[in-house]
C-alpha cells in the first residue's frame, strides 16, 4: 500500500501522550502531518518534537494537526507537558 499527499490514511486507534486516539475522529476535518524519527531520546527525536511544538500555532493556523510516530519502546509521555524544553534550537 502506498499513500500520497492528499490521500486518506487508513484509520487506526492507538495510545498517545494525550490518551487513546482514533485517527479519523481525532483528525476531524484537519490535515494531519505525520512525522517519524529513528528512536526516542536521540538528537533527531528531541529536535523534531521540540520544533514541532514551537510551530504549534503555525500548524493550527493552517488547520494541520502534527502526529509524531516512533517505533521505539520508550514512552513519549516523558516529553509532556512541554517538548520545547528538550529542543536545542530554542
């Protein structure tokens, strides 16, 4: 299966840092920006999460909801409530 910009992603339900989400219900009528990183708590992870948090108002103004994906076994709840604290670019 391949997806392209503008395609509707398959629906799924998962645990997240904001609780359980169902993709289609959570997204509502917004665009969703999926991004991933190789492993939690690496330089790439912390800068991506931090920068995404810094741009929250910009995403919101464009009706976009960012959704970070990781295959790591660590819990991302460690980043809550403020991933910007971990961002080296701040």
